[in-house]
C-alpha cells in the first residue's frame, strides 16, 4: 500500500475499534449510576457489586467471539469479520441505552441488560484479533509497531472520550439526574457514531484476497494443529495479556475508587480517568515508535520494571493525600510508563504468528485473558477493599500482575525486522 492508503486503512480499522471500546468501557465509568437504575439494593455496596458483575458478564462471551470471529477473519477475510463485530456491538449498545429501569419494568430490566452485555462481549471478543492482524498486514516492516500501536491507542481514545463525557455530565448534572438519564446520554453518544463506523469499515481494502481466502479456508482444518506448534508463545502471550488486562481495568476502576474509597468529587474522579487514559494514548504511540527503532523486548521489559517500582509509592501518596495533584500526577505517571510495553507486545505476538492463524489465535488468547482477568479485576478490587478496609488494596493486585507480565515479557522472542533480519 502507498503511505496515504496505509494511513487511511489504519484510521478506518481503528475508528471502528475505538467506537466499540467506547461503548464497552463507558459502562465501567457509570457503574454506580447503572447499578442504581437496574440493580437497586439495600446497600450501596450490593448495588455496585451487582452492576460490576453485569460488567463482568460481558467478558464471559469474549472467548467465544474471539474463536468464532477470529477464525472467520482467517478464513473469509478481515473486513467481513470487523463489520460483523461492529454491527453486533451497535445492536447491543442501543439495547442498553433504551432499556427502561428496574423501577419501570421490574426484573426484565436487568435480564435485558445482562443479555446485551453478553452480545457486547461476543462482538468485542472478535474485534481485537482481526483488527490487530489487519494492522500488521497493511504496514511496512519498518513501521509495524507504530501502525499496530493504533490498536491500543484507539482503546485509550475510547476510554478518554468516555471519561471526558463523564466529566462534562457530572459537572453539568445533579447526581439524581446523572442517575436518572445522564449515563444514557453517554451511551447514546456512542450509538450516534455507529453509522460512521460502518461506512468507514466498508471502505477497507482486504488483506486476505478472495483468491487466497479459498486456500486459507482449506488450510484451516489444520488451524488447531498449527496453533499447537506455537503453544509456548501462546502461554507467554496469555501471561502478558493477563497482566495488561488487570492493569487496564483497575485503572478504569479508578473513577469508582476515587468516589467510593477516597471520597473525592465525581468531577475529579472522572478527571483522573480522563488524564490517565489520555496519557496512555500518547504512551501507546510512543511505545510503538520506540519498538520500531530499539526492538520489541527493550520497550517491553524496562518500562514494565519501572512501573513495578513506582506502583506502591504512588498509591501511598494518593491514599495519604487524596487530591487533584496526587491523583492526576500519580495515576498519570503510572499510566504513561505502564502503557509503553504493551504496544511492543502487540507487534511481537502478531509478527510471531503465521497469517493463516493470526486473527483466530490473537483474538482467542486476548479474549481468554480478558474474560479471566478483565471481567473479574474490578470485582476483585472492590472485594479486597471491602474485606480489608485498606485503600492500598488495588496496588497489591497491580504488583502481582506486573511481576507476571515482566517474567513473560523477558521470555518473549525478539521479532523486530531490524533485529531479526526478516521482513
């Protein structure tokens, strides 16, 4: 592809990815308000836990979506898989947006919301693998990590947009209005953008031509056996993704943590997510740029080590002096450094996989890690805070995850073309 074509194709792929993640992540920002709408309980803790459990339900179907849509992308093509994923996500987000509250339709309300979250999970499970594979396949060898960086970067744009909407709504609405319909406005903003995302994805050039798709489909009977040959790489990738997933979703939980545990204003709580996610967007792109120049492994290992060393001191500062400076600077510092390694990992894992299994394996491993650790991360942190009463509890979980990620990153192969001599 010509440079302009690569930029346009990357934009079209990641715009859809960004909209899907906006819809999915926004739920966690408004977990308290959604709990009030669909899961009334005798206690604030009970309502929040039911709401977070429903957030976690969206992770149960992600491995299924990863397997089904990932293999579909390897057999039929990246573009059809990405379009199908996007359409399913759109239907789910519209359902959540317009479902009446528990007070209006009773038990049907949480049932409908849970079903919609399951569809969202299936759709998003099949989104990341095909999109990441597509970005690797359209990029020139010397710029693969930077192009692939738009996959995690688009997720950060989505999270930043969700946090920005949260800041604006919490600043302009009374708490009771935020509970009543403010969170629905946030979801509706994502729904309004859906037609644009469909149009953008329909224009994508296919990286698996139809002439080759037939060959790929025939070879797909050996999809599982070929994946088995890369089992060591897959296990390491699962460890890295588990670490990154816990870090990501604990970070997304900081809006709730700041309000419920540190008792700061909702505006400042949303601002924390806005700043940390905005900085992670920059970190993802810088990580990709560095990985193309320095190699994948140095960019994975050293920032991960620094993040480990900083996590506990930053949480100590935040807990003992909760306020604008500690929250914004502390979480901002962890966010920018912690986001550098994972772009390099995305490039490493996709480069190391053959094209014929790339979409399916990446999607499946990613979805399994997300389902196992992303869907439970916020529940685990909420539970730890509740049973220990220690506001430092999130840092314990982050440290454990960080060590697992660092070990796996140190064992990953170096796949940068400049380092391996392979294009």
